[in-house]
C-alpha cells in the first residue's frame, strides 16, 4: 500500500516539476465528477479573474482554451452550487489532468431551510425593469471558440424590504436568439459592496429555451424556498446550447434611475458593475406586512 502511495506521489511530483519549466498546453480537457464518480453537468471551469472560462457539458466534460498571457501560477477554479469549489494553480491542474483527466468536487453539507406557511395578508411586491423596446442590447455569444463564452452572466441588483422577503418569481426578456437550443442557469446572490457574493440557492435552477425562442421567460422560484434578508443580485448565466447559433441577447435600458447592472464575461471572471443601467428583468417577492 505504501509503495503504491509513494509511486503516485513521485509521478505527480515529476509531472509538476516538468510542467513548471514548460510552456502550457493550448487546451485543458477533462471531466468533472462527484466523489462517487458521477459526472456533474454544467460545472463552471475557468481561470480566476481572467476571460478564460467555460461550462462543462451535460456529461461533465469540458475543454478550456488557454490563451496567450496565461501564467503557470494562475488559478484554475471549478465550482457548482451544492459542492465545495476546487482551486488549483494552473500548472498543478495540467499535471493532475495529465495523469487522470478527472476533477472531483466534494458535496457540501447543506442544512435545509424550514418551509414557512405564509398567511393571506402577506404583501406581493414586484420590482425591476420591463422596458423591452430599447436601443441597447447585449450578446452572450462573444467567443469564436466552441463553448468558451459559456458562463457569461447578466443580472441586476434588486432591493428587498427591511423585513426580508421570499423570492417568488423571476422574469427576463430575450430579444434576440438564433440558437437551436439554449440553457440558462438562474443565480441568486447575497451582496457585498453591491457585488454578487454567496449563492442563496441550495441547488441549481435551470431554464431551457426552444429553438430561436424569444420574449418573456418566467422562472418559478417557489420550489427553492429562497428567503432574502437583504438586497440580492439575480442573474441569468448561459451554460449550454445545442446546434448552431451566433446571437443571444436581452435588452438593456440606460439610463435606468437607481438601478445597478451586473455583467460577467465568462466563468470565474470578475463581475463588472454599472450604475443607472438595467437589463430587462424583474423579480416578484412576498413579504410579511410591516
């Protein structure tokens, strides 16, 4: 047993030592699984704070294109709601995947929230931006490499009443779409300095669009029992597509007084924040009377 352990250690050490002095490969490939070996669909894979990122496919497989300027000490991060994120220096990740092309995420121990029975006098509030006919529009599909702009997110900050609220329904408007099929992940974050921070979801929320589907898309958040004690950010993240396509966009209103628009180019990149701007999306909340 000890012989096997030390042999494995020296193989990994030798691989890391070799990679450290060599140029990085042009592509990293592998599969993301849980500790039982089951594949994890749509895990986010990318180099932290760079534009290099993607999302694993429905079988957990990914290909990550490493562009010029990537350093061996840059950090590869793999994450998925419900699992502990894994971070590795990119040179260590290269060596690890060369030995076995698998990245394993460990499930988080999640305490289920209590389900609250709401009385009839609770207030329903809706907030957001309903302007669909605007001059400005976004496009999620910005990369000419397959799947390399997946993980892009567009969202906005939503103000929550002081007494907190349960999130009931999220809506967003798709103004342009020529993809055969599209999948979005809906994310709900707490805020830190008006930037998205920790996820308030305990499991992923996905919504699928049919071929070239446009118009209002409605997501029922009630099954996820999301309670927000303070302001939140809600975003749509592009995680998958099928067939051909080149444009996938939603309207942007500017100026939008008091709004905070959020954008992330791809998986594991930094958020960008824009004041007085808003994507076409709104949020319905239910809160106790004041």
